[in-house]
């Protein structure tokens, strides 16, 4: 009887189809080890073991596997095409490194932070996720204690609406800019103004961006964009303009200080300009949009934001500067995406080409916000057409649309592990989306009016939102 069962098992084993396969990284490098003869019913867990062995990882790292852009969720067989010839064809199994830690979806409001007397226009966590700041139409900036969920400091100094705020990459300074064109720097530990108020812009300021930590760990310089058509590079130590970048003919809507020494600016003149940060020389003008350019995103945004900080990662022997540099270099070539009132996005290689890599269409209304996922593999765009669209971060290829909001979507923010996305809308709700299922993971009602700003803390633990109801809300699992 025992022999009969063994023979039967052997027969079953021989009938399992096998395929020649090889592992490839998502950048196209083939793993050493040559062709592997694998059973088609091999599971994800077994692929993890084999791939980690070939990578010679002492501690196994979590990986995701894809065949023809389809993720293997159960076994290899489910992803193979029906017309696939198992005897001759070689299957390329593309592996992607996943974040070691996992962020859990925020599910409930843990605090409604009152104090602002007008709409909350911007909210932002510090690079280490330990501090939270907000800017409001009531002319104040507020620092909040995220643990006790109470106000730390109310910072008064602006004479008009605070339109934007930005943390320095070291997390020790915060700058805010208002509708009067003034910029003030604050110390988050004391809530006091640092230095004098910086004036120079003739109209209101639309965006602020710091020089990356790996370029200058002193975190001394930042750039501002304004409705007066100019950009200004500021020396925060001296409290004065060090350079004016003039060239746009209409309001500058967004500015990003890239990791390779370039500054990118978007404008209502329908162009994006690329400037050299060291001397302010205009390198090139990127044209193609048919209407105002509203927003820009870099695939390096997350590593530039968190610089030397990284949740749940040990620094080893690296200095903060080396760590920030290593993380930036690991991203590879800096890519740029622009979103416009013409309902399209453009994908650029901004340090090399004037022509876009691709034009991304599908939105039915203006595009208000665009963000690369922290790992750079995905891109999310938010539009007044009530939808969020997901795109491939390497090519700009359309993936899917996330629908559920019933009004314009104003802003989106990614979880640190790139597995979740939160969106804020004019319909007064936040929504959390699962990237794996491409579906709504959590509906978060609670605001009494439009939600203008959302931010997911870099440590992944909480989401902050603010809006027209003058309330700041904190959300956690």
C-alpha cells in the first residue's frame, strides 16, 4: 500500500508543468544563477526563498514578483499567458524590493485640534515625523504636540493669510510665507521667530522649497516662487535674497529644489523652467502644456524630504550626510512630472531633455496635485474631476483610476511604505486607498467642510488634515 501511494505521488510530480525562468530586477539586471527550471505552481513564498538566496541576503528581504506587469499573488501559473509554450519560452520574473516595515491604514480620528480662527491651508509633519505644523488664513503658524494633541506654540508675525510652510531637511527650522509676500523662519522648539522677516516678493508667495540636506547639511538656503513671476533664492542665515531667478512671464505656481543642483519652476505661462542653483543660470525651458502648470513632483521628493531620517532604518556607521547622499543616489535619475489646467500631465527627464518622455491623458478636469510614491515606482494625480489616477513611476503609463470622492480632490499623500494613499477632497472627507487592491481601504468623514491639505507622517504612524472648517484633525490606526 505504502509503495502504491509513493508511486502515485511520483506520477503526480512528473505531471507538474515546468518553465525555464530567470529573475530580473525592476531596473532590468538579470540575477546571476542562469536559467532556473521551476514548476509552474511555485508559490510566492518559495520564490522569496530562491530569490533571496540568489541575492545572497543574510536577512531575507520582502520582495514582490511580476510577470508581464502582473503581480504574482498566489502561484506563477496564474500569471502565465494561455498561449505560453512551457518548453521553449523563458519567463522573466521581475522582483521588486518592498519596504521592510508596513504602514497600517489610518482608521479613526484621534484628535480634532482647534485654535485656528480661519481655514487651515497647509499641514506638514517634520522630516522625522515628530513635529507637526500648520498655516492658516488667520495669519498664524501653529506647532502642535502630536502625542498630547494640543497646541505647542502659536506663531504670530504675518499680516496676511499664511499660504505655504516648509520644514528644513534637518527638521530644526520651519519657514512660512504669506499673501503679502513675506517669509518668516521659526524655531519649532521655542515657537519664536528666527532672524528678521524676509521681504522681496511684490506679490503673494505660492511655494517654498529647501536646498537638499546632502547638498548642504547646514540647511541654509531655500527657494520661493511668487505670483510676481519671480523666484528668489534666500540665505536663511542672513535673512536676505541671495539671487533672483527671473524669466517667467506669469505667476510661478510651484518650485522644487532637486537633488542634483537644479531648481524646477512651473508657471501660469504654461512652461517649466530648469535653473542651475549655484549661479541662477537658466538651463532649459520645458514646453508642451496648453494651459497653466499647477504642480510638480520629483521621483526624489520623498528622499529629499526625509534626507538623513528614515523610519525604522538603522544608520549603521554612516553619518547623517552620507546617509542622505546614499539614499538620494539610490533613486537613480531624477524624473519630473508636471500637472496642468489642460487636464494632462507630462513626464520629463528635466536634466537632459527639453522634450517630454510622454504625455499622460485621461483626467477630465484640471490637475491639482501630483505625488510620486516614496519608492518612486508609482505616481498619483489628483484632479477636480473627483478622481485620483495611478501611473507607473518609471514610464508614466496609466494604471487605474481611484473613484469614490463626490467633489474635487485637492491633495494626496503617500504612506512611507508606498502601499497606501490618502486623499483630501472638497466633499469634506479623507479616503485611504490600498495600492494592492486599487480600491478604497478606509473612508474618513469628520471634517465639516472642504479638506484643503493632508500629510502622512514620514514614520507612517499618523495622518494630519486641515481645511475650511478651521480644524486640524489627526488620524491613526
